[in-house]
């Protein structure tokens, strides 16, 4: 990111290559970390999966706060220095993976092959579930800053702190709370309630006339979407215990697909509406609604999920 734009004749292509490389790296981490935790002999795997994914939120909060502070002190022109600083995080993780003990989810020859997974109706329902989870999370997360800036007329610095930073903080708190209370809660019912809350938050952000209410809808949406992604993974692990690493790879791909398509859809619809982000967020309400319907079908057709 800091070197390629200077070396290539078109700087934009240097940035694109860097983005592709770190997207591949972060995608592999997503595929590997969840099955590592799932293979650990925890009694409360739902809670531990939620606790694991809460650290994504604290990472996001740290990056937003750290980057905002850096730019305030040293200026945005020195972004390359900041990029070198943040590169320490994946470098440190590389050494963690070298020493991390990894257990197998299934014995050799027992895990389902990709072709077997693709023929399961349950698998496609799980795919739909995590697509909507990623979409519900990313639509608000990626547009929260711009929404706050346009709705409240504040600077980008304030918009980043009041929008995506609050969203990530609330999302992290919801995952930690569920991690501690998961043994007392039904996962599917909890996700259904969170889906309903997500619908309310999206409608509040898109329809509220007062900017502060819209901001509240953005922030509280973090609580609503917190359990969706890790909860979908936990449901898949219970319903399809022999899915193996291939299943986690498909789930990560599907979740990222939802997280890619939904913000682009919000941006495109908002652009057609004359730059009105509220219109785009209103249409994005379809994702938590589909998630709720998927959970209802899952519970009725494939039985309840254990705590």
C-alpha cells in the first residue's frame, strides 16, 4: 500500500493490488480462526464464537480511534507512516499462527466434500442466513460515517467517531454480552429478536426526521447485528457438524458476498435518489427481514438449535 503506488506508472493500480492482497489475507484468517475455535473443547461453543468475533469490533474501534488521533496530530498527508504502523498487527498474527495449536474439526475422510455440501438444502439456507447477516452488518457499518456527516452536518473526523466507531463498540458489547449469557438463551430466538431490532434501527435511521434519532438508529444497529454473523456460524456447526473447513470457507465467502453487495446497493440506490443515503438504507431493510424469514424456516424445517 505504501510502496506500489510509487513504483507503478498508474498509482491507482498499486492501491488495487495492495487491496486485493490484504483482502485475500484477511479472508484466509476469517476462514481459519472460526474452525480453530469451533474445534476447541469448550462446553459453551456458541458463547465462545460470539466472544471471538467481538474482537473484530474492538479492532475496528482501535483502528478508527488510532487513525483519527494520528491524522489529527500529524495530518492526513502522512498516511503512509500510519499504514506501516498498522502493518505490525498482521505481522504479529503471523507469529501467533506459527505457535497456535490447531485441532481437527473432523477426522480424515469424515468431513464433507464441497460437492456434498452444495447438494444439501440446509446448506443453502445457512448460506442465505450468513449473506443477510453480512449485508445487515456492512450496509450500516460502511455508510455510518457518510450518513452522520450528511445528516448532522459534521466533519469527517466527528462522523467517523459518532458513526462507525459507536456502531462497532455497540456490536462488540452485544457479542460479549451474548457470550456470557448464551447458555441461558436460545440462539435462533435471540437472532430473530436481533433481526427485528435491526429492522427497527434501519427504519429509524432512514425515516427519522431528527438527525439525532437517525444517529441513534445507526449506533444501536450495532447491538442488533452483533450476534448475526457468529450466530450463523454456530448454527451451521451444530446443524452440519461434518461440514469441516470447506463449510467455513463457503460461509465466509457468502458473508463477504453480502457485505460487498449490500453497501454497493445502498450507494447505488442513494445515488439514484440524488445522494439521499436514507433511501438506500431504507431499501437495505430487506436484508434483516430475509434473515428473520430464514430463521423461521430453519426452526420449523430443521428443528431447534441447542444452546
